[in-house]
């Protein structure tokens, strides 16, 4: 999407950022606070429920396979509508759409807090996701248009990246502490309160910003990709409980695949597509985004599986589980700060492939987990896998945008954001279906509950590791083959 502003209203303010030094004035700091806070609460929402899932499932009478919908109901619309809403915001005004998204997200957090049934809770989560789909692209567009290119924008982006990392970490910690002390509903109430603060403050600080062009809205692309993902994830989730032979599962899977095929056709014909197929023909873009989808989908799945392992097998409380994932968050933050040095030393391609290999290899180590192995071997494996994961996160965007002209950077950035959202959206439901199917099969075969759960978890860990390692091989051949041809 285009990021050129019609006006920002801050560049000329006497309290705005100073281009030469990158120092931010008072008003610029307040603007940055609002924009980063909006991304922070969205990042918080992706993680704050993870450790509360077992408690939430018992309270709302949700099945093992249905638990993943507490996360997926939010992630699916936030990913599916992301590019469409970004394009609409370019047309109607980024500030206007940003404020609307925050308002929807905040309003939806109220029924998510008070819901007495799983249906109402999941509907509220989906509405939160729709609000997030408006906030994510408009928040980033406002940041890059309000803060001019150079030291100001670099500093703003650095702060924003740090806040996003802290959001995920703090979400795990808060989720555990609040669930243990106040119940899982307090996590949703926290999002509502934070949203109210933004709804009140943002209109007084943010200037309007529109594209200087008149972008076309790729409605066919948005409808087909969102419908396709919804259908396929419904099929996978239902199959986990009821099997793949049900008519609605077969029909949903077929409809999903047809819609995704229609999406490819629609994007090939659209003047301003949501996803540029032309860019995807570039190996660096294609393999860079493949790495992004893989690392986000498989790491989010590992966290989901380990949440069940820690609480249902090892018997940890939600608070202790949150603290364990807090250790992982510290490792992620530290790796994020150091990964740029690794990229500078060995290159973005080698960092990307090496990161995938480390993530896959140490995810495979989780196959050694059991009821008697204890907590810390699993935590150690998770932390090393997280070093690989963050190395991929830092380097895949570099690969996915390398060698592109300035005119192509906007579309490439949209692809990167879509890879992140798609990864978060598809990983948990797929491995949740695998887990539930294996657990049910082992129970039917006479295994006890603990043994059946471990069998399902081990299959999930094994499949996760295999997919990451396969991606490492594919990305390695693709990217280093490109370098050999360019040499």
C-alpha cells in the first residue's frame, strides 16, 4: 500500500522530532506512544490467552480441539482483512480507520470479558480480530508517514519493534499472573481498559493521512483469501473432533481450496492486488516469505503445545506457565538485539537458513519430553529454538525486500506483514487438529489420559520440527542458488 501522506501535521510542529539528530520532541513522543501502544495491545492479545487456555476451556466447556479457536477466532480475521483494510485506509484516511479499528477492538473486548458461552466468546474474539485488522496496517502507515525518513523514522521503528517484542513477553507473564489471581476474564478486561485509554487520547494527537493516489480496492482478492482460510481452518478444526469423513468437513475443505485457487487467479488479474504475484516470482521474495510463514506458524504452535504440556502433563499452574514463557520472552528480546550483528557478520541469507535449522532441530528435542523428565529440559530446548526463531524474524524481512526498487517496497512490506499474520493464523489450528486426532485415537486404543496426551504432543512436536527443517532445506537451496546464479 502507498505510504505517502497528504499531510501529517507534526513535521512542522515546534515540538516534533528533529531530523538531524533523531531526537523526538514532546508532541512527537506522545504520538509515538499512542501508535506503539496500539500495536502493543494487539501483540498482547495474541499471547495473553495462551496460558489461560486450559482454564478457559473448562469454564466455557470447550473441547480440546476447540481450544485453538480462542486464538484462531482472533487471528483469522486480523490476518484475512489486513491488506484490504490497509488499502481502504489509504483511500478513506488512515487516522479515521485507525480510530474506528481501536473503537471496534475495545467494544468487542467487553463481551469477550463477560461471555458465558463459547459461542459468544468466540464471536467477540472475531470482532476483536476485525478491529485489529484495521489497527495493524494503519498504525504502521501513520508511523512511517508522520515521522520523516531518516533518524526520526529509524528511532520510531526501533521503539515500535521493541514494544512489539515486549508485548508478546508481557502478555505471557500477565496472562499467567492474572489468570491465577483474578481468572481468565481479567485478561480480556485489561484489553478493554487499554483500548479506552487509546480511544480517548488518539483523536487529540494523530493527524489525518491519506494516499496521494486513488488506490483500487481488491475486493475479490480479500473475499477469496479470507473465505478460503476460514473454510480450511473450519475443516481442520472440525475434523480433529469428528474425523475427516464428515460431509461438512469434506465440503469445507473443497470450498477452501477452490477459493484459494480463485484468489490466485484474482491477484493475477487485479491492477492493484493485495498480494503481488509478480513479486513472488522473485526467489528472494518468495523464499524469504516462506521462511516467515514457517517460523511464525511453527513457533506459535510450539507455544500452544507446550502450554498444554506444562499444565495438563506436568501440572503447572497458569502463573508458573506464564513465568516459564517469560524466560522465553527474555531470550527472544536478547536475540533480537544481537541478531542484527549476526546478519552483518555472516549475511542475511545464512542467518535465515541457520535460524530455521536451529529452530527445527531444537523443536525436535521436545520429542524427549515426558511426565518424568521435568520442566527445565523442555524450557532449555524452547529457549534455543527461540534463538533460531528470532534470527529468522530479523533476517527474513531483509531477504524478502532485497534487490527491489523503491516503488516495489510497499508491496513487499505488505507481503511481509501478511506472512506474519498468515503464520499466526494457520499454525495452531493445523497442529491442534493433529494433536486432538492422535489423542482421541490413543484413547480409543485403551491408553490412559496422560499417555494419550503425550502421544499427541509428540506427534505435534515431530511434525512441527519436520516442517521447519524442510523449510530450512528449501529456503537454503532457493536463496543460495540465487546467489550462485547472480555471481
